[in-house]
C-alpha cells in the first residue's frame, strides 16, 4: 500500500545496471576494472534517482503502482547511462 516501499530495492538494482551498461559496451575502449568509474556510475545514478529529472518524474507519476516506481529508476538509469558513456569515453582518452 506504500508508494515506494524502501524495503524493495530491485528498482534500484535495475537502474544501477542500466547506468553501468555503457562500461560493458565500451569495454574495448575503456580501461577495465576501474573502481573510480564504478563509483562514478553509482554516484551519477543516485543523483539522477534523487533529482528525478523530467522524464523520470513523468514515468513515476503517469504509470500506476509498482510500474511507475520501477520505470522512474529505469529512466534515471538511462539518463545516467548517457552520462556514464561520456565519462567513460573521456576517461579512456585521458588514460591513453
């Protein structure tokens, strides 16, 4: 009966996986096993998840129940993934 029960974290896990997907996709260009990139991904996702920019907030409000709760994190993850891709490519340039 709660809007977003804090005990349920699968939405956060999915959002984090979406955020970090560019690291897997860019593995050939980005130095592997970079803890700083993983930390940056975590922080970027938390920022977008808390801030809930336009599309994420709309997803949460326009979809019913658990679907809205899940989709706001997926959308925040997609926005974070774009930021992560840029960061990872910049990281790769600096590392060379």
